C-alpha cells in the first residue's frame, strides 16, 4: 500500500498502531493481573492483539515506501530503524494475550480463585503477569520512541518558529 486518497498510507496507518498497540498492552496487563477482567474480555483480548500485530507490518511496509519518496535524512533513517523493532513487541503482545485468554478459558471458574486449575497455579500466574507487564511496557515505550522520532523527522525545519502574519 502506497497512498490512500492521495496521502501516503503510512501517515494514516500509523494512527492504528499508535492506538491499538498501547490499547492491547493495557488490555493484556489488565487481563493478566485481574482474572475477572480476562474472563470479561474473552476472545476480544487476543483479537485486539492480533489486529495490532497485523497493523505493524502494514504500517512498516507503507513507511518503507514513503522513505523512498522523501529526502534522505538521518532523522528518517533513525525513525525507520526504530520502526523495524516494533514487530517483536507486537508479536509478544499477541502471544501473551492468547496465553492469558486460553488459560482463563481452560481454567474455568476456578481460574478466578486461588485454588484448582493447572494453568491458574499461582507461580504460573505470576510468571505470565510479569511477562505481560514487561512486554506491554516494552511495546508502549517502543511506540513512543518510534512516534517521537517520526514526528522529529516529519517536522524538523518544516515550520516557522515565530507566528507568520495573516
């Protein structure tokens, strides 16, 4: 995908990533740490993470097209390098969201309590919770760093520092 309605597709698709990756991260952490939330989110949790995951390579591909159509610049190269690192984080969000959903689904009602269920055992819940927080934090920080570098690449020297008369 290169353009949408005359605009570079990357500048439109990036909004999907900026919204869905942090939203999937928040949903994952909530579900991993609060079993009742996992049950309420149900299949929405891995579906949200899957849509976020799919949006990353689409946005990256559109960004690579755009990179070939702008002036070669160190800020653009930095943004591209950072953007290439988001896919593993999005994959981690999806994998953990699927594990949390599957564990709550397989665990049945006892997954909400402290007793029963192989997958709801406290040590497993702690490991999944810690991994979920770590991957979610990494994904959100990466989205921030990528967005910040993209904004700098797009806007450096592109506006006047003082207001222009009308």
